[in-house]
C-alpha cells in the first residue's frame, strides 16, 4: 500500500488509515501526519545530498516531537531559531554537534544555552552578535564555532513575508561587508569562524535564485579561504517550495544538481536546512462542517477549524487544496470555506468547487504539515487542535487537544 494520502473507494486515507475514522476517534479540528511520507521525503534528500553534505531539518516548520524523533533517527541534523527549539531538538535525539543555531534575535540566555550544550555552529547575524557571543563564550571557557550569515540581496520570487535575502531584509549582513567583519573577529579568541551562510527565503520554486546565492557564497568562501580562514562549511539554508496546487514539484535531486554546479569544487561541507519541503505534504487538517449560509451572493461553508488552527490562508492568502474526506458523488458548488473565528480574514479557502456538504461532513485541507500547527494560536480562547501520527497504518495521538484549563494554566 502506498504512503501518504490517497483514496480507497470514496474515502480519503492516510497511509491506509481512514481519515473519517481518525476524526471519530480523536475529534476535530485534527492534524494528521503520514509517517511513511515523511520517511520518503527525507530519503529523497538523503539520496540527493549524501555525506559529507548535511541535511538539517528546520524545526520552525513543525516541531512536533513525534516527527522530530523520526528525523533524528534517520540521521538528520537540526536547524533551530530559539532556545525552545534547541531544547526540543535535544529532547528528540538530535546530537548537539549536528545542530545549527540560527535566528536574528538570540538572547544572551539562548546563546548561553547553545554554548552550554555545545551546538555544532552558531549562525550570527551581525558584528555586534559576534562580540556578544565571544564575551559569553569567554566567560564559559569555551571556543565557539560560528558561521556568518550574509545577505546576498537576491529576490527568491516568493511572497514578501517569506523573502529573507532582500537588501532591505532584517536578516544577515551585507555580503560586501563580510570580509571586513571576518578580519575583525581574529582578535576574539573565544570564537572561531568556520563558515558562511545565507537563506534567501521560503517557498522557492525557481532554482535560479538559489544558484545565484550559491555562486555568491562560493566566491566569498574562496576569498576567506585565501585570506587564511580555516572554513569548514558553506550553508545555503532551505527554502525549496512545494506545489500547493497538487501538480509537480521541484525534487531535491534537481536542487542538488543546481547547487553542485554553482558551488564547483569547494573543499567545504555543504549544509542545507529544508523544512517545508520535508513535512508540508505529510500533513492534512481534518475539519467538520458546521453549516452553510449565503450572503451577498456568496455561499459560505462554515467549518470548525479557523485561522487560529491554520493561519497561512489568512496571513499569506495561501492556496491549499480542500476536499471532502468521504466522496458521495454530489454535484460540486462554488463555496468559501470559512471558520468560526470572529475575523473577516478567517477563511481556509475561497471560491472552491466542492461537492455539497451537510453539517457533520468532513473536509481535509491538504499540505499543512509545515507552518500549520506551529503557527496556530489560542485566539478567541480556542484550544489548539490535536495531532495524530500514522505509521504503518496505525494512528497514535502525538499531541492531545488543549482544554480550557490549558488556556488559563499560566494566569496568576
């Protein structure tokens, strides 16, 4: 039986387990993940980027412990951007020396935590951060390896909110300033420059911007090597997109060919940090229809999942396929799928042709494994959804649904 989400008769299943049964067992809204598809997605990367390249999963895409333990067990490294993500990575079995500590605003406490656990490399975002890191490392009696994040001023062609390599972006330092910054770090004995890094954005479907960034970082790396810096890594971040329309996708092997041609024969370990392209397709959000109404000529299908459960459509006007969990062969109608949150932006899909649905019917929102639950909230005092992992056709609860007591537990 194949992995992922497919139909058996008219029923949508995950790794062979019916989503309708998952909804009955665990209630809705409900995130359901395919363990088989996660294994397949990682295997495609591992084949495209064999050792000494290193695949570091970007936890911000989805930090669910059940998924992290799978990836750690497969040999992935971790790309983290907070102290909480660092703890989650260590708790899930990622070796500290395979962790890349990124993030534009690391606090002193977070840096101390990284130093204490001996993370593999700290990606620094400014000269001031290097000086802070050096001072903290000196107090701890450590020499900390760091990579300098540079901003190559390249437009990845994706949504402005997820384009991080533009000239006006808050991330990294201007690439032209990097050699001077590197030279000035030589007087800081508690830190050691081991690489350069860039991450130009997310949901990238055209590989040329990534090739352009790779060429820029390769040229900078050669300059620094010639200046006597003992570089070890070149880190090109993540950003490979997925096709939310459900058609073809950019494969890791195509990315590997593109980056290999752009980098040439550099004597450095390549680090890449995929997130979305590993986990997006491995998740669906199952939601139950509450009712239907019509206003101003628009037909609204009201469901029990809202923008607090899944923010991407409201935040980015992102498109995600929506389909009936159980097909009954009814005539499709054009509807907006909206949630119960008290905001006009609370929608999951607009203008979609879906077969007629009755209260109690189930819909599945596809490709939500990345930036789904991880961006969810408790807005309108709505408890966050449960998460279920299906492995070899067997579902298990990976995160229970929150309760009202959870919502008020931190109040004093």
